[in-house]
């Protein structure tokens, strides 16, 4: 899966041809104010193209939070990778800042820091891989395939 392909140098190792239904995209993005919106659109389009439009809201929110953290805190170019294999979709955002995000106090007085909490709630698992060039923050989500994708209907 995607996380297993993060090298010690911070780059994503290209995917080997996956099994049936494996899909992957990778894009380099600038640390600009418009980048989170661009990343959300990329995620939504991937969900549409890969036959999982019902997952688009959760996937685009996770992508948006991870990319926003990279833009705001790392201020370096970043790599967004999204990979789907079967019922699992993985998102990874690599940047040039080694400091890892963390879950913060979610009290009403705290006006920020809710991004990683959202990622944690929406994903089945998430984590950080420190690399020579910075870090990669990743999250996995369960996504359901459409009925026309890999589902076999049997006669009663």
C-alpha cells in the first residue's frame, strides 16, 4: 500500500502494477493559499473516476486537512498521493518539514487544531513517516465499491 512506498528520502516509490482495481495518482503542489481547494478537487475527481463517488466527501475532507497542514506549517512544496486498492483508499501528503502533527485539545476555547482530529475520525488509521527530506502524513479510509465494480450477482 501507499505508506509502504515512502522512501527514506521522502519520495514515493512508484507502485508496482497492483491487482485488479488498483489505482494511484501522485501530484506535486505548491505551498499556496489555493492548494487545499485544488487538492480537494483532485480527490473528488479521483473518487468519481474510480467509481466511489459516495466516498468523495470524506476523502476530500481528509485530503484538505492534510494539505492545509502542509501549506500552513511546512510552507514547502508538497506531494499529494492517493491510492485505491479494493475497499481501501490511502492518502499521503509529503512535505519538507520534519515536525509531525498531533492531536490537540478539542475544547471549545481552542480555536484551531481540529484538522488531525477530523482525519482521525474519518480514517481507519493514520500516521506519520519521517523521512530525510521531511515527513509524509498518511491516512487510510474504507471505501465501498459500486455495485458494477467487482460485485458478482448470483441467481437464487
